[in-house]
């Protein structure tokens, strides 16, 4: 989009936002053009906290559906709008209620830690929710020696290296992180021998084994700021390297990445449309929302 066209569109979005008394929440993986209209940019945990305390009438959620659902659960009197209803998450859709019930029957003494990348009905059947930034803490917080962790098998394997508890994984994964390969990363590292590797915990075990930092999206920014290193390889969604270049000036970021098509389904035109038509509004069935909220709030109290 041309500079002036983009400027006009951003101006219209800001006007509509004011008229509707709306706030725009943005996940770190969104396109940089979406950062420009965001009132708050963050990772899944930060966005949940922010959603809970929103005072405006309307939340425009620039991220994916499970995040918008979480916002609705935490702040049910607000209207939560997802600009593109197709913006789901394939990992969230890989776990379901029958799958979780089956595991619970197989392991009746296990506690259930559920990654926030799930649909609300799965959250409702879980003891506690976690995000990439607090998963270890949430696993340790439950009294059970056995923990069903769902849905991400890679994060489950990573957690198993960090806890004495027995982690029972679900067989799901993030299609973009799971496709990252340890051998290819080993070759990539040879090109940048001074660089530290920062990887998302949704990456496979062979990738995490050769990473210097394993962090969620906002944790990556913190790790790059705090490290003495000047150069980093970012192992995650491709948008993160640019975010780090903007947020941590003076350091160099190389991308070892894949693009999440779901996160890139939101653009400025769709945000303008969302504000004009107030579509697509997210609803969560009352009983599911009530139970899911208990599990989400347990996490928020502890983190
Ligand atoms: P964060 O919780 O680290 O923001 O991650 C969300 C996500 O979808 C990663 O694939
Ligand atoms: Fe889902 Fe993976 Fe996209 Fe995150 S990066 S929203 S886990 S598909």
C-alpha cells in the first residue's frame, strides 16, 4: 500500500475507534502495519491481562481466535471483535474434548495443564491454563505427580526436561514451529558463529537442545535486551525478527523461521471493516466460559 493511502486508512481507523469507544489489542506476530494502529502489543499472557482490565466498550482483537475468545471469557460485558473469522490456530484445532476426556480416563490421577492455544471447551475441562511464558510454573503449581499437558507435544517434551513430574503429552503441534529442523539450524548457526539462538518452546526438541534461550514471544524481546550478545538467531514466526529489530536497536537479528498464515490474515482494511460493521463478534457459551474462566484466572493469580 502507498504511503498516503496507508496514512489515510490509519486515520480512518483511529476515528472509528474513537467513535466506537474501542481498543485495539495486537499480538506480537501480527504484521508491522497492524502494530501502527495497536493500543497494546504483547504476547498471549500480556494480552489476557490487558483484556481483563479494558474499560472501553469494544475490543478489536488483532491475533487469532483463541486469543479473542480468552478476552471475551475474561471480560464478558465487552464486545470482542475478530476482524477475520478465518484467523484460527491449527494447533488449537488439533485438540478436542473427546481427546482430553480419553486421556483423563487413562490417567485418572493426573492434573491437566492446558496451553492457552486451545478452544474454550477444552480450557473448560482443564485444571489450569498456561502460556509459553509460564508453563513450567503452572506444571509445578498443581499437586499431582502426573500432568496431562495439551495440546503441544513439543512444549510437553520441553517441560519434561524441566520437571520431575511425569508429563503426559497430547499429540498436537504448531505447524510452523514443528517444521523447523535441528540439522538445518546447526548449519544456519555456522554462518553466524557469534549469534545466540532464541527459540519459541513450540519448536521441536532437537531445535531447543541447541538454543541458548527458550522463550515466549515477549520473553524473546527481554532475553535479547538482557543478553551481552550483539547478534541473535530468532527461531519462531518470521515477523518476530523485525519486531526485535524495532524494539532492541543496536543488535542484529537473523531469522530462522516460518510464516504463520493465520496470524497474517488480519490487515488494515479488515480492521477498518471490523470497526465499521462490528464484525466478527466472538461469543462463548455461558457454562463453557464460566469453567474456562476459573482455569484462566488460576493462571493469572500465579503469574
Ligand atoms: P506467545 O504466548 O509466546 O505469544 O505465543 C503465541 C503463539 O501462538 C505462538 O505460536
Ligand atoms: Fe497457532 Fe502456530 Fe500460528 Fe501460533 S504460530 S497461532 S501456535 S499456528
